């Protein structure tokens, strides 16, 4: 399984990478939505994109919008420290908006997806 992790805070990316790599998941990271979109435009394939909701230089919704307009059916998780946010973009492989304060829910979602992949 290969995951792209997007967050403007390196400490958050490091924590997520630690959890994912300990479960045998390959991780690539970037610090903003615009950088993620550039990576995705190269055709690199990911099983899952995990993105912070609010970031400068392209946010999680920008990445989700890009994926929804492409032929990719990449699973997508948005995570945030804020409550009451909406996800106005219809995208079938969207797995949910998860709080950064609930790492167990986040891990459960990733492990569940990993188990479904061939």
C-alpha cells in the first residue's frame, strides 16, 4: 500500500509516517496541496491520500477537487483540528473527515482500507 500524506506541519507528517510505516505502508509526503497536486499530475499512483483540511498554498479540498476531476479513484481522508467543516465536493472514494485529536479512528480507517486492497 502506498500513501501520500499532506500537511503543512512537519511534526504531524512525522507522526503519521511513523504509524503508517510501522504497519508496512509506503509513505510519500508533502507540505501543501499545490505540491501534492504536482505529484499527482506526474501519474504516480497512491492507494490513499491523507490530507490536512486547512493549509496555505493549496488545501485539502483543492487536492480532493483535483482527484475528483481526474480518472484516479484514489481513497481520500481529510483530517483537521477544526469541527463543523463541510466537504462540498462529491467524491466516491472519500473515506471521511477525521479529527487530528482521534488518532485511533484515523488508524482504523487506514488499516481497514489496507485490508481491502489486493
